[in-house]
């Protein structure tokens, strides 16, 4: 082996194990990170000096997002099996764009088939590993676009969508879905918002039905959630699928992290009916705890995705009857993202994954109970999964200040949310190693922050 490679591997092992050992001692977030200016002409300093700069300027200013008390947004860590496999992904450096020269494509197919079992999805679904839920939502928008065109004798991938007559219905689409609608050419403002079922983030079924009946557009698309990011609400997918069926509407379900409720509780739980969707978005860098970035896209109409993603080129000849991944995804060249997922499922199986999923849910319930009994805090809603929200009871307007103070203290990282017009603090627990001891640290840190802002 080349000497530089063997040296960098042993350095890597030292840097990585030191980082992970120290992770839970460092502040969870770096709110004012900055880098000194360095111009290119000062560089070419060699590996040892580059490592020094990394250790001085970068590593101390990273967030501990891989650790057990980063509860902002919906953030997963890196489980040991996935971390090991992900390191090897860079070592192997495969380009998983098309088959024919490596087993890597087979590994991705096997991963997808295990995932379908894990999530109790029928074999009629097909899909691919993506860079995350955002790109999965883009693929959903592209597939739905093609579906709409098909009914109107327009091949949107070829002709564009100028002449397309389509209406999109949703209630609480994730921001990335809105972004995806813009990128797919529908426009970010193309959503017809259906009102919420009272005191929830759920699609009001009667209103959806009315809107579908009233729509004068030739094609219809419905975007549902399993689960929403604020209150982790699951739409009534069985009823929505029935309406979509009746009105020939495409049903897309964003289940970025909610799909793990299905892994835990099976097909009759909160995701019941997701198997009736036309397309499904899931994330793996959240609750599966594989490193960034990795998501998944499943659809029963992969041919519609291929109509947009497959482009002929003389160097891209496919001898198999299975579509190459580059013909069903956004990127042509693709990282071996499937491997950390493959390795995680291989090592831990449903049982191991469910262990951290149910532990996160249990910890969230305990945190909610503590908030409920807290003299200064109000629990915004009863948590049904891994997210809980709260605000300051007597001075709700100071809740933002409380959030900033909690994050400044740096023992736990939380992020903001909106619930019924009220600014709330959100805690989302999705790290594989979060323990009861982390809850205690978080509670005393929240108490400290309440004291600090009262002074
Ligand atoms: C996180 C999330 C997304 C966006 O996912 P990325 O992984 O950030 O691309 C989309 N939908 C839902 C419901 C999410 O929770």
C-alpha cells in the first residue's frame, strides 16, 4: 500500500476515535462558528499541517449532531454499523450508476428489498436510495407530473408542462415538498391548501373530497403526511387513498421519519394505508441513524420516473431488463449509499432498529410528562411519537429567548416550531444512543435556562 494512504488511515482512526470519545463533552451546538481567512496562495502545506488546521479551526467548532442530545429538527446520528460501512464506502469508491461491472448495484437492490420487508411494503413497490427526503420528494413530483401528462396525452418530460391541467392538494406539506414542486415545474405556489381537521395538522377529509369534486383540472395530485414534523400527525391514508382512487388522483405520502412507526408497530398502526400510495418518501439519515446523506423513494410506477430520468447516450447501454439506477434517479454518478443501510439492517435487523426507535419514543413521553408537571412550562400537545413541543406558560412571548438560552448553554440542542399560532420549542429524539441520563441533563439545562432568563 502507498505509504501516504497507510499513514492517513492510522491518523484517521486516531482522529475519529478521539472525536467520538469527546463528543458528549463538547457543547451540542456552535452558535457563532467562524473561520479565519486563508487564501489559496498560502496553501499546499502538506497533510500534517492540514490536520493541524483541521484540529484547530474545524473540529472544535462542529456541532455534536452525531451525539445523544442534539434534538433539533429531526436528526439522527450514525450507528456503529453504519459508520463502519460508510467509512468503507469512501474506501471502495464505487459509482453505483449502472450494473455490469460491480456487485454494488446488487447490494442496492438487496437493500431495497430488505427495506420493503422492514416497512411491510408490497413487492409492487420499487425504488432507489436517494440523498434524502428532499430528493425523494422531487422524484415524487416528477412522477406525479408524468402521471398527470399521461392522462392528457402530454409527455411532460419531453414537452414541458405548459399545457398541463393539474391541481395539487395538501394540508401540511413539508417545506422540502414545496421546494420540490417548484423544482418540478409546478411552482411553489401551486398547492391548493385543504383545511385542517380541528386542532390537528391533518387533512380534513370532507374538505378534500369537496375540493376534488369541485376541481376543474384534468389531473389531480394529493400530498399526505406520515408524520408531520411539528406534531407527528399521521393522515388517514386509507380514506385518502380511497378518495384518490375515486378521483383518479396521484397519492404521495411523505413518511420521512414516520415510516419507522411502521417498522415498530406493523402495517395496522398509524401508517395504515401507506401501501395504497403511488409514491412514498422515506429518510435514512434520520431514524435509521446512518450518516448523512441518505433517503429512499418508493413507487408503484417506476416507469413514470424513468420517463423523466432516462436519457439515451452511446456510452450508456443497458443489457439487462432492469432499469439502471441512473435511469430512475436524479444523479448519473451515485455514491454507494446503500451500503451503510445494508450493513445496519444486516447487523441489527428489525429488532435492533426498533430498540432505539422505541427508546426514543419512551424518552419523549417522559420528557412530555416532566414538562406537563413543570410550573413554568406548558406542553403544546400530547406526543404520539418522538417529538414534543412546549412554551413558557406565563410569558409565552419569551419562549424564543428561552430557546436561545437553552442552545447557548449547549447541553441540549432544540429547534423552534409553530403550533396554533404559538411559537414553541421542539424536541425531536431520533438518536440511537439517547439514554435516560440524557433526559436528566436536558431537564436541568432547561431549568437553568428558565432561571437565567428570569434574572
Ligand atoms: C426531514 C424531512 C424532509 C426533508 O428531508 P431531508 O432529509 O432534509 O431532505 C421531508 N419531509 C419530512 C416529513 C421530513 O421530516
